[in-house]
C-alpha cells in the first residue's frame, strides 16, 4: 500500500522539521518519517537516568537560532505553539587550576571586569572585539539564512565592509591566531579558546578566525540559551506547526531506500516495506554517508560519490549524564561565595586546548587535565527534574576511532567518565557521591548508536574545515540543497551552513524547494 503527499521528509531532526513547517504553511501536504520513537534528532530530551529527570541527549544550548528570522521575526509562529527560551545569568563560569576563575555575565561590562582581573588590556580587547563583531553580525546573519546562489555570501558580506580587508584576513586566520594577537594573559586566552571551540572546530585550524568573535558574541548577547522544558521543546513546537497545517508525522519508520521513477525521486520506502510517494519533492536529512546507499551509484554520479567517500567526521563528544540532588557549586572570592551556573567548564590552558585536535586525529583517549563543558540546565529551568533535583551533563571531547576499533569504547567509557567527574569535583566539591542518584554514559560510539546522523560520533554532521564548508558542503556542485537525483533535496548538518541548532539549513532548504515549485517564503508567511 502506498500513500501520496506533496512532500515526503525523511528524518525529523530540527532542520527537516523547520523545512516541513515552512512548506506546510505554504499549503503543501507534508509527511515526516522518523526512524526513532521520538522526533528531534540531536534536539531530543529523554529520561536517561531516572523517571522525572529530563536530559538533553545531545544539544542543550540553542544560541545560533536566536538571531534567525525563524525566531527574530517569529516566521513560524513558534511562540504560539509553546516555545519559550530562557537566558540564564551568569552565562558561563570557567574555573582554573590556580584557584582563579572567569565568569561571563549578561552585562558586557561586568564580563569585561572579569577580564580586567587578569589584564586591563585584555578587557579592552574583549570590549573592542564585541563592538567590532556587533557591526557585521546582521550582514553575516543574513548570509547564513540565504541559500547559496540566492544572494550574498558571507565572504561577500565581509568584503564589502568598510574594513573588509581586515575581516577577510581575520576570516582566513585561525581562532588561535586571532586570540593570541588580541589577548596576553593565559587565563583570558584559555577562556577565549574554550569559547571558540564550542562548535567542535579545532581553534588552531585556518578559517576559524571568525569563531573567536561570533561564538563569544552570541553567548554575550543571548546567554547560554535554553528552551524551557528541554531541547525537545523546539521540535515539539515545530511538529505542532506542521500538524496544525495538515502535516503528518510518523515515528518508528526508518527510511531504507529511495523510490526512483524515470530517474526522478518519487518517494521513499521504509524498513517495514511501506511506500510513501511524493508529488513534488522528497526531502532528506539522512546523513550523506547513508543517503548514497539508498539509490544505485549511477543515480548519484561519480563526482557526488567521490565527495561523499572523502567526507570527514568532526571532533566527537563524550557525555556523562547525571541525576543529582544538587547543582555544581563553584567557590569564588576565596571561598566566601559560590556560583551556580547553567554552563561551566574547564579549559585548563591554551596549550591543553590546542592539543584537542592532535589527540582526536591520533585516536588517543586523553584523560590528563580533561577539557570539559558542564551543563546544569535545572539551575534556570527546574521543570526538567523533580522538585529540588537537577540534571547534570559533563561533556568531554574524545575520538571515535581508537586503536582496535571504536568498539573499545564499551570497555573504556566508565573509566573516562570517572576521570571527568573527578576533574569537575576539583572545582565543585559539593558533588559528592551521595549527591549523585544515577548516571548514564554516552561515548562517541553510543552517540552514533543513538542517532545514525551522528556518523562516527560527530553531532555536527561532520567536520567543518575548508574542504567541507560553503559551496563544498556536502559535495562540490551540490551545496544548494538540491541533490543529483531530480526531486530529491537535502538539509541538516551535512549541508550549508553546517551543524549546531541554527535552523539555517532547514530554512534555506525550504527557500530552495519553494522557489523550484514556483512559490516563495512570503507565501509561507501569509498563509500561516
């Protein structure tokens, strides 16, 4: 038996849901198929430890999407569908081994005062960098939410700035080169490197220079932004938009193949043998490494097959989830006071930050002075746990590939998790054994098992180096969301502009599909 819709969507990550929401509001009948029992992909929330403790299984902060037209202009009416964001203060707290710490507050001047504890010159550098980026952020934002070939690129936006030559140079530099040129103190350098690394791009790599500005600026502007109720609040709101406009969402339906008719993608087939046909288009958010297996090689062409064959994974995370009776408390002011923060971490030092990529490439499990990202959303959003309780996520950065194979992670993960917790306890000594009620550890291999899109443990779809960015993402010649198979479109983290919770790949794919169907994004807004 076959069912027919205008558009069939394979995968229910946040980007494919964004696309489907725009298409449904434009009057197209949409079917969304999801392999897992829950929608959201890497924006899901689950009771991973104990009943009543809602953990974000992958993403927690929704920062990039805050500046998007999706939210800024409320193009999809998500607030009417229950989506609400929290902006915690402090933003993030980073302690150091010498007993000092640096805290980012929502008040930029208060953050500058934190920098000034170490260097007045570095405080001025921070203030200047934020002001510099503030001037170009709107132009870069427009470029991010414009499909390639539909308008100005980020490179063109930089080039036309009054100081365009400087920005082009900064863009080509590494984040470390920018930071080393602006900051002198070891603590402020480590802080800025840690912030620059939050999209899992090695900060010593050429082409990451803007991350030294953009990631810090985004946190300074919007905080460590949390959706109330968990990361899954975003896909739930998007699903509500889709179904309120007649769309259908089916979970537990793993797409296993593309249906080709006359060389065109006419629908999909699921693992259980169901066939779903599309009158207008098929949209995929399946990882490109798996997508190419769903149709004959000749349907893709040699160049596309080669592009996918050379696709590289990105730095992978190692995550420990805890149900606790207390949030981490970080002593400050010589132990007189404490800070409780949604986000915290251990950058250790500039040298340790710069070694992350080396360890990753070598397949080395590095447990000395672990670099951590620590998230306790219940500090700002108590709805995620029973009264007085907390969810805690301790994120390290480890390679997927190990000598002997990634399966070694099943033997190694408990020990690595213990090291990370011990490191956190150096700075938050209140996290004693009796505070921890339960735990769940997710190695890079487990992250792939959880969601096939996390190929080789990469939650950002894959590396975002020069060879896999811009008009080369996912494959040279196919960066406009159209695939070599006519009628098939691609969105998600493997497409431009890449991973993180931005909604940009989803909105851009909607723009392209509607244009190809003789419609426009304006129709989506007016018919919504």
